[in-house]
C-alpha cells in the first residue's frame, strides 16, 4: 500500500476519501478503531467552525452515569502525543488511550430525530445502556 503522502500529498483527503489516523507524528490510512460517520463529521466541522482556530472535539469515557460509564464531548485546543486523532471532512476528533479501550469498534453518529438532535455513539462493547443513551456498562 502506498504511503499516505503518496496518496494525498500533504493534505487531508477530501469528501469521500477515508479518514486519516494520526498517532504522534505518523499518519496512517487504515481501518480506524473508532468510526465517525459522514453526518457526524459534517456536524462536528460545523460546530468547530464557530470555535477558535485549532479547536477539536474530544470524545471521552468517564466513570459515572446511571449505567457505570458515560460519554463526554468537549471542545479542546490541545492534544497529547498519545491521543487518537481522527480527521474527516474538516472535523478533528480526539480520543485518549484509556477511552479508546472502551470505544474500540464504536461508531460516532449525529442524529436528527423528532425529540431533538444529538451525537450518538453506537458501541459494540456496551452490554447495556440507559434510556438517555449517554451512559453504558461493559
């Protein structure tokens, strides 16, 4: 497989291209451990466009909630060397290594339902979740 620079030069791929996985200073085009849907990427890019330059969405798993763990969505301007960085359609999503263990194989989506709009995480590791969809157990 050609190196990412051979595929995309120095730029991120455009619409329809695979997302990039960034680890430290390495860029890898691969199956990502966490998937961000096109719909979620567009909404994240829209939200970040209203934030200061260099802002990113941090998705984390914290202890708490009615099922034991809960998802957290925060705007961050700093990333650490061991963060998973997912770039897609102008959106930048960060996941710390501890949260990644809980989110491996998950899909982050954005839904617009009768009851409202929200980001939803479809997590294959969760054995149960609460009715609000923001907390889960493993």
